[in-house]
């Protein structure tokens, strides 16, 4: 069985025995994998403490059948995720990057562009130059777009008619985005959102727009957007994400 080599981001580590761990990683070439790392908990060994949460490493592994764990044989650390000034808000946002990768992706389904986007978001969080709320929102909308789950923000999710960003706008959680006045009646789980919030969501969702990096979300609009995105992801995944309760934590 030939060994595979790839660049990998550590998403989750679970103790398996006194010396070994089961590790979930998002790899650039093979997508999400789960593998057994024998001896990973020893101070000296083939992994050299490279399998920490959010570490980027050069991975060597043996692929098993779909029913079995892959066997991790070697990992060389490229870099660790350590936010500037030990900022808790940036740290929790980094954990959220990992949680979304784990929850939104399927095993063995490669998304190289998503992998690169995750590294870019983690680099921004590590450097701390961009408002953390902006990085989180950009990451959510980027991941949703690349995986085919981005909500409709410009046109009605039902009929495709353009929806202007004036007044209050209906957003259908089950419908998958904004709704025009004609399609709103009778829909379940619809919330009313300000036009300003939808306009900002459109800007953050645009892959060509780089101005998002300088935007600081005001408390009112930022809170409305955060509630909307949290609920949208909960509906999409069928459960509440663990890190949602930590987003917005103040810097330590």
C-alpha cells in the first residue's frame, strides 16, 4: 500500500490510548480524513508534537477502506495557530474555522480552494490586523459559497426577483435566503432583517470585494447579522454549533 503525502490542517484530536490518538484533518489533496496516529502522545516519535489543534503539517498516511481509519505514519509541523497577544476572541474564531470545516465537509471530498481559504482566514486571525467579527463572517460566507450552501442575498430565494436593500427584508431560513413581498406569505421560519444587514452580507459574500477587511460591524447590525448566520447554519446542519456560544468573546 503506497503512502500518501499532503498538507493538512488538524481539526480534532481524541485520545485513543496512553500513547495514540485519533485525529481528524482537512487535507488539501484528499479532503477530510480521520486517522489513527500511533505514538502521537509520546514526546518523541514520528509526529514530533505536530498534531495539535489547528496545526498545519506535512502529513504522510496510508489510506484504508471507507469503513476503517486511515493510518497516520508521519507529520512534520509547518506552523501552529497562535493569535497575536493571546487574544481569546481570535483564538475562539480559529476554533470556529475548524468546526465549520469539520461540520460542512464530507470525508474524502477534496476542496483545495476551501483549504487555501481556511489558511488565509487563520493567518488573518493570527496577525490580528482585521476585526475578528469581519474575518468570521467572511469565512462563513466563503465556506458556504464554495460548498454550494450560500444563502440567496440579492435575488428572491423562491422566484429569483431582485430584492432591494431598503427598509426591512424577509429572510427565509428554510427557503434559503431573502424573499420578495410576493413570495413571503405562507413561508415558515422567516425573520425580518434590515436592508443595511443584507447589504453588508452581500459585500462580505462577494469574492472580488476586499473592502470587507476594513469594516467594523456596529453593535446593532453586527448582532443582527450574527443571529441570522447562527440560525442559518443551525438549520443547515440540523444542530447548534458549539463555538457559536463563544463568538464575540472579548479579548483577554
